């Protein structure tokens, strides 16, 4: 079986259910921080139709999560956003306004408020999550050094308000689960080690989705995990699957160079 297909995604989620995890949106975990739990995040960077496929799979499995949409044309699809919201998933704003504004904080907060209002016309929005904007030197989270998202009725920012001392972070950034060296900003703080659910051991690194499935089957995963999926990566059809494979490997080279340069 190929990795990063929707069939593999179904198997993956099934293994986590069998391991006893409940699935929560970001807002849902804030309301009820129980364990064992998966805080299920989806960053919709592009191909929103893929996100709808994932949302429908999860809905059939009784799973809810959060879908963070950018407001650029390759992500913002009004029909898809409404449909995903109607399936019971949380809709959030995947903001990148400081990068778009090229570091102009006053312009960035105006853009943030305008884009948030645009998204709220389609669905309630309680939480936000920064887009990594790897080609920009501006970290979008720094907008909150000057302003407060709570002034806009936002309860939480997924990176800022998650306690990564108690929540393990897993992301498919780079089209792999151990892609830290290819990630410019999509990562938890480096100084927050998390112990695993089994015997207090450090959680192991994962190369593929199948590694995580095996760890779930062996009860070796941490008890609370924020798991970030990028739905454009998950395709059953071979041509889009190959396109994503080649394109992401190319991007990884660039992102690795940027990470090395900036460090």
C-alpha cells in the first residue's frame, strides 16, 4: 500500500481509534482536555477539494477536527468551507497577513481582520493558526507581539496556546513525519520533550504513516497528540499522488536551504 493515499489515511485513523484515542478539534480540546486524545488539525494550503474528501472520510468514521483555510484562491473555496462546516468540523483561519504585508504590522492587522470577517461569513471561527510562509522572512505569529487576536473574538492560536509540554506534535510537513529539517516554522518548540504513553519512554521518530500505525498498535504513542495533516498530500489517484511527491521533494530542497541559511 502506498503512503499518503486516502486509503492509508482511513487505515491510519482506524488504528488510532482502535488504540483508544478520541478525536477533537482545537476548540474542542480547549473545552475538554481529556486523554488519550488526538487534536486533529488540517492546514488547507491548496486543493480544497482534497480537504472535503478527508472531511467526509472522517465524518463517516465519527471523527471531527479543525480545518484551517487560507484566504488565497488556491485554498479559499466557499462551497467546500460550508460543506466541511456542515459535517461538524471546526473551521479556522490559516493566517499569513504579516508575511503578505511584508512586515508592516498596521497593514497586517487590517488584512487579518478583513480576512477573518470574510471567512466568518461562511462559518463560525473561534481559533486561528499561522501559515508558515517559508519564503518570507516574517513569522506571522509575531503580529501578536503588537496586537491581540482575542480582540477579534478568537479564543486561541494553535501554536501559541497549545502546551507542548503535555501535547506531542506530529505533522506531515515535507510529506513525511520526520521532516523537521525541511520545516521552516511548522514545528513545536524544541525544548518541550514529551514522554510516551507506554512506560514513560521518549516518543520515537516516525518515517512513514505506517510507522505511526505500528506504534499505535503497540501502545507506544503519547497520550495526547496534536496531529497536523495537509490534505493536498493525500491522494488515491496516481497522477496527483506523483505530482505531490515530486513537487514536495523539490520544495524540501529549497526549505532545507532556507532553514540552514537562516540558522
